[in-house]
């Protein structure tokens, strides 16, 4: 068996990300000693979305820009060889590799940016989006995760999978496909009306700017029917919106956290009606936009320090990945040894309190604590755990030494404490939870799968909604589950 999979001349090191129809791999070209991001599309996905993929390639070909991730080449019939030696044909889009992380990571792990730093990056972003519009293209999924940073902390716009042409199908500049990420989508998209690609990109840029300066998003969804923060905009009560956000910020010298010019720019970019929203040219003429910026030299110094914080988090993840398998084995072996000793002691006493009986008592006690809406008598199927190509994912997985049913009971109890609403899927060890918070909502799924007879994996998947709220929910759920495991003396990893 070979050490790495290959794709044509490229050695595939690891998975960088994945979507519904493709995977992005880190590829290395031994000839020029360079790394690339390679988007791999299987034939059946190619046939399902041929028009969309061809459109993405056409757009990337026309978007050669220093602040856009550039396409290197397209291989329409590349040979993909797995580690096992099995081969099959795929389509591959080879892209420039940008390895410095993204704006979301830097805000999440190193804190919000000053207005000066935010303005510096925002100006580059606006100029880049304007270039796209000049080529007749709207991105439609602008968000911090799609704004990458290179080794010198220059920004690179990426992920044009949902991008399209500004002209629209009827060449009337009206688009109708509801796509993108809820948190950054303009209200006209949520209402299902026809929309202007240029206007919705401006709206998304406004959300990104607010997030950079504040350290959190302005709202979860620009829909006044469900989001109290955005409702303020629709009722022309932006003062109420800003007062709510000011209340969460520390004041200095009795001054407001947000400058008047910043508020005015955000009000204009997030206007509920597209015709009232600022255009890119109007954004570029705004006083806040034309304020002071930081030099690239000073920016590099600041972000080199910030990156150390981000790298520390990544190093923690790597260490957890490295030790997770050993921890699971140690926990399982320790649990088995403890149970063997207990079994021998009970045999000497003439009792039969073995492992199976102990676990059944745990199940009985836990079942008595779970809400009646979960049907615990239902027969459920336990899926086999499939380890990802990246290995253990510490942010969205946890392992425990317990049966799948026991883990399901722990998750149900934890869900009652964390979610506003939750329910269990019929016939599966799967739970759907819904969180409703002041700063946003989040829907997520939790899947319990079987690793072996004594170990299972609990996977957390964000269905839709706020990424920050999802991360906090996973943290809270893990703490609740761990607490229950310790309460009932069940191993964990």
C-alpha cells in the first residue's frame, strides 16, 4: 500500500475541506516543489451539476487578480489513485494554495480588529468585489471563511462555487436562486424575491465589516420575521439596534464603542431595501471608508502576533489528534480490566453483578431522567463509525467508552439542558437540536455511531445557522456529556 493517494502528477497529502459534490485536497507537485489546493469532483457529481461546474471554471478563468485565489489548471479526466492502489477517473480543478488561514479564524481565535485594521482589509475586499462585478460576476457567498490570508497576510477571495453572472437568466439583472450562508444573505433573498447580485454582495460585505470591528455578527438572519436585531432596521429604528450592541461593549471615557461614521456606513450597507442600499461606488466615497489605514508592514507585524494565538489553537488540535487513538485504547483497556476485577470479586462473593448488568442499571436510571417525548422503547440501528481521512476531528467529535444506547441517553439528557428544542430521529441514534439566542439561532444534528463493542463516537454537525453559537453549543454539550460520564463512571476520550 502506498503512503499517499495521487492525482496525475500531484501527491495528495490530506483533505482541506469538503462539500456536497467535491473534496479539496492539499496536493504537492514533486517537479516544482509547490503545494496546491486541488478540488476533486467525481464523475457522477460532474454529471449532476455539469452546467454549474463549467460556469465556475469559466468564471475563475476570467478572475485573474492578486486578491483572488487563482486557478492554475483544470484536468477533466484525471486519474485518481487511492492508497490501496485502486484507481478511478475524476475532474480536478487545481487552485493556488493560500495557507495563512481565513478572517473567521483570526477573529474567532485572536479577537476583533481595530477600525483601522478593519478598514485596511475592508478596502481591499471592496476593490476585489468591484473587480468581480466589472467582469460581470457576483460571488453570492461572501463571508469571513471565504476571505483567506496568504503568508504575508494579504487577503485572497475564494470559493466561487455559488457565484453566477450578474445579467441573470433573462438578462434583466434579476437573480432568483436562494443560495449562500443565512447570516450574510440580504433580506430580499430570504423573502424569495428577485434580487440584484451587486446589491447582495454589498450587503454581505457590510456584515463582514461589522463582524471584524465587533468580534461577532450583527444578527443571525436578515429576516425581520424571525430576527429581532434586523427587525430594527426594517422599522427604521437603527438606534435601537445600535443601543443593543453598545450595551454589550465596554465604554471608554464615556464614548460610544461604534463611531458615528461607522454606524452610518453599516446602516447604508445593510439597508432592508436594495434600492436604498449603498452601491460600491457610494461605499468608496463614504467618509469612514476613506479614513486612516495601517501599512502592510505594520499589518504584518500585528498579524504575525495574532497568528501565534491561532497556531496555538491548531497545535492543541494536532496534539489531541495524535493522542486520541491511544487515549481511547487506554480507556477501553482500563474499563475492561476494572470490570474483570469486579467480576472476580463478585464471583468470590457469589454474586453475578457483571459488566452487562452494571450497564443495564445505568440505562434504567438514565431513562428515568429523560423527557417522555423521546421514545426509548423504539428499536434503533447503530451505524458503524467511519473515520474521516483527516482522522479524529476534536472540534466536532468525542469518543466514549459506552454502548451506543448509553451514549444516546447521555446526549438526550445533555440536549435537554442545552437546546431550546430537540427530538430524536426514528430508528436511528440521531438527535436534532435547535438553539434560539439573542445573537442568533443554530440547528444541528448529533449522530452516535459504533466504534467497537465498548466504544462509540458522538459527532456534531451544524445544519444551518450561526457558527459561533454552534461552537458554543458543542462545547456545552461536551461538558454536559462528560459530566454524565463521570457521574456514572463511564470512560471517555
